[in-house]
């Protein structure tokens, strides 16, 4: 399963989803990717609360 990378200043977090409590905007720039290679990302203000969440591992049936 892939992951979501959250970068807040120099802090980086990996998760499966994130709740964003505040204004945000989705940016798509296929001709101008970020240095990491991302062409789609979400931008939020510095004071916006972003809560990373991990999904529970799948259970065998």
C-alpha cells in the first residue's frame, strides 16, 4: 500500500491519510514538479492543523 508524505517545515511524516483542519488548496503542476517529483500536492497555511493517521493492518480471515 502506498503512503501519504506530509512535510511541515523540516519535519516529515508518512501516513495513510490525513485530516486537514483549515483552509487548503490542491495544486497540480505536471510541468513543474516539486524536487521530490510530486506533480500533485496539497498546500496549507503554516498554522493549519494536519493530523496524520495510519490505517490498521488488514486481518486474515
